């Protein structure tokens, strides 16, 4: 019998054992060790399909947000599927190029691009810079003119819309560091159009992440279209609309709209307001990879206590930071469905020396030491936010496709962790 878990149709129990596509996760853990990130290639492509379906027949570009999961095999998967990329550093640009991505489909976002990063992106020929301040605009023009190149730009406007998500991942409000205030947008576009190294091509907004409602998107779109009309009335032409990323996924019981449903609503509004001729772009990250990945971790010790029971596992906040940083809920299941052990309520914690080092709190689990657990929906903002805190090497990563598996990142060795450090000279 097959029992599916929330979030991904590619992750299901076959008999007692959890499979991702046609691969037993228990076998992967035995072969490659834990902590181990495992991703489903089919799940990524299945998550992309509704974006592409909804946008078919009109000028569009889906730019996968590299920060969600930047493994080059993941980028390769999306490049081969026709995606562009949303990057925030020249490091991410280098990854895209190494993965065979097309620089002409890259948009460069972020509030703090360095001159060096601007130059590298200009020389690579990126499609567009999403510029976030007047100061950045002036520097970008200067860098481009110095290279005898022109920077195609969008301004990232701040629509002052509440995405209704965690404050750390909400970006479209006035108090956020992101974007150009709605009131200043027209004059900033006029300034942009007057600069020698700048070619205005679009408008951009991104209001936050893990958004589970269509309302904030439609509100932001209306604000953006108001601006486009005002900017064009002021004599500056806008070609594309980049509506950012942010669509949420199911971690537990969230019910985000499907991508094609959301895009359908947005396109209807765009057409109704007479903007249907424009190229439409999105920058999804989490919704393409989040539910395509799990983090496998072995139970080391069970530590029942008076107030709390602790299930100590070998993955920690350095491997997966979302619970510690945002108190994010991520599902946790045993790879083997046990009937021989009663369910007990555990806090699932890692070995790092911080009370904030937990992966899940108050979880009813049937576990024994030596069992391997899967932290669900860990494909986005898992490995990319991992660190080496407590001198812990980062996990290995495996990609699954049908019954095939590939190691797409080797486990980091401790030697590598301090190989760039130097002792002081001997006394
Ligand atoms: N575009 C821009 C300009 C962004 O800042 C982001 C994410 C995206 C696109 C992709 O958003 P997505 O579709 O993945 O929601 N570490 C946090 C999420 C931070 C999101 C930052 N920006 C987390 O683990 O929840």
C-alpha cells in the first residue's frame, strides 16, 4: 500500500518504508550517511509545470530564485526546463553559468550589489538588474558606462502591501529595506532614463515569501500597474512586469493557491487593465523546490525528561536553520512506520550547543535510537542557509530521478573546514 504525505505526491510510504520517487530513503541513508539532503527531480519539474502551463502563449520568463536551493544540479534541472534565474550575488551568477544557465535569462536582484558584481553581470550579459535605490542606479550607470556597456534595468518598487507572512520574510512593506517607495517611483524612473549607462526595460516587485493567499499579489499588481501607467505617462517606456516570487508551500496544513490558479488571476487582471502585451516574469524559489526535498537525520539518543522528552538527532540548526531562525514548522516523520513502539511526544533537537537548536517541538513520534527521520519540505532554504557552526561539515546532497540516484554534493570534511585558516608563526 502507498500512503502519500502532505506536500509532495513523490514522497510516500510503500509498506513500512518511506520512498522518494522509486528510491527507498532508508537505503540512501545507509549508503550515504546522515545528515543527508535528498531531492526529487520529478517533484521539481512537476512544481514548475503549472507556472509554464499558465504562461503558455504569452511572452514570459520564469526565473528560478537561486537562493532557495543553489546546488548546480538543481540549477541544471531548471535551465534544461527553459527557466531563467533570479540571482542576488556574483556567486550565484557563477553557479548559474556552471550549470549551463543562459545569462540572457538572468535577473539580478538585491539591495547591495557591489561594483565588481555589477561589472561581472554586465560582462556576462544578464537580462536585467532589479535596482533597489537611486544610489545603486547611479553606481550601476557609472560601472556600465566605464565598460562601454548598457545596463538594462527594472526598478524594484515597494507596493506597501502586507503579504501576511513572517516579518523576517515579508518584504513589500514601507518599513522594509527593500525597493523604491511607491511615491518616489516615477521620479526615480525619470532619473534612470536620463543616465548614460542605463536602459529602462521593466518594473519589478516582490512582496515576501511563503504567501498563501492570492489577495496580496492582486493588491501589489494593481499598485504596480498604477505605477506603470504613471511612468509611461511621464515618458518612460516599460516593457516587462516582474512580479517576483513568494508563493507558499504546504509545510503542515497551509493551503496556498496552485501556481496556475494564482497566475491565471494575475493575467486576467493584467489583461483587463490593458497590459496584456507586456512580457510577464516571476521569480519563484520555495514553490519550485521546497516540497521536492527532505533532510534525513539519524536518531542518536532518546532523553526522556520530567518536563520534556528530547529526541537527539545528528542534524542540527547548522544543517537546517528555519526552525531556529523563524520558529518554522517542518514536518518530521520516521522513515520506517513502527508498530512496535508507542508514540511519545518529543522535541527533536540537534547536537549544537544552543537551546535554539531544535528541528521540531512537541512531535508525536514512534522512534527508537538508530531510526532515521525525514524532515519534510526541506528542499528550499535548507542547504543554502546551512553553516559550519560548531565545526560541523555540511551535509551531502543526493538527487533522485525515478529509481536513479546521484550524489550532487559530497559531504564536507572537517579538514576542508579549516583548510583556509593559518596558524601564527612559531615563537
Ligand atoms: N525574488 C526576490 C527578490 C526574493 O527576495 C526572493 C526571496 C525570491 C524572489 C524567492 O522567493 P520564494 O519564491 O522562495 O518565496 N529564508 C526564508 C525565505 C527568504 C526569502 C528571501 N527572498 C525561509 O526559509 O523561509
